[in-house]
């Protein structure tokens, strides 16, 4: 099976989300795997997530972008990480949300295992409730965990029969900065810190891998599990056309 591959490097949060939207709008018959990074760091919030507990002052003072994802879910701090996105054409839309999560997770897990990370796919359903707005404070079924902690946080959206799933693979957790992105009193901030320290992990806690090495391992997982051959995608579209959707209005 042929998949297209896009490695767009590091961009700001608005262009990153716009690029995903552009790929989703322009995908034809061939699935796309995209790798990207964030410069400057950014807090992304889910499409329907309220901003009432976001610490705008902290984000501004530290030059962090605040962007809205086209997908659902809770807030993710993108800082020292590799992000992936998968764009699937309408011909693959018969698969359910969880079926797509599962086969993507299987491929990523295979790649991470080949790097030496003993990951697993969580069989636990999403927690019924969490007071926290942080994605990595909550686990979901078919997400990737390592030693019982969440390693990859992913979210999905479907439009016109096409599917976009993107996910965060932290190389460094940055738990303190993550907690500071929310407007909490000292007691609630400490509870969030405890929760994040117990619920999330990162590649760098186990291995010293470069981003380039991590990409190659993940590609190998897709090649093995899904029998994928990658070819570089040359595509041109106006990123600015999609930036407006990524903006957050307080």
C-alpha cells in the first residue's frame, strides 16, 4: 500500500493546525502521514473546549501560542515533542473512530517497540470524569501507554467522509509548564501536578532519541503493521486559508 509522507518540520501552532486542515481538505485517494514540530511551543485546545481555565497571561509571558485544534479532546502542551497526523481519504471512512485509533496505535506501538520502548495499547475506557482540562491527565481506550502512563495523546475529526487524526509524542514531559498553562489556585495546581506526574510520560524518560530517529522508528511501524510504502508528497495550498479556524477567541 502506498502512503504519502509529509515532513513539515517546525512551525508555529496556527500554521501547524492550518496545514493539517489543508491536507484534510486536499487528500485524494492516498492516505497521508505527516510529521511536525512546534516553534514556539503551543497549547492546543479541543474544538469545543472552553477557555475559561486557560492562563492567558502565562502563555503570553512565555511566548506560547494558543491554538484551537479541529479535533476534539482536551488541552495539550506541545513542547519538545514529535507530532504526527494521519489523513485518510473518504474511501476509508467505513472504519469507526475506535477502529482508526486502534490500527494507528498498533503501527505506532510497533515502531516504538522497535526503538526499545515497551509500549502497550490501553484497553481502558475513558475516565468518566476529570476536573482537569489537560489531555494527559485522562486516558482513553486504544491510547498508547508505557508503564501504565500515557505516552501518546491523540484526537480525531471527520469531514466530508475524510478522517484526520493527530497526536502528541512528548520527548520531554514539561509537567510544570503544562500545569502553569491553566488558571488554578495553589491547591488545584498541586493536584494537577500530582495527576500529570502519575498519568503521563515521555520518550526521553527512557531513551535518548533524536526527533529524526523517532520518525524513522514510527515509519517502520507503519511499514511492518500496515505494509505501507512511503513516498514524499509534494502539495501546494494556501495555508493562510485555514489559519482562521485555529485562532482562539477568549
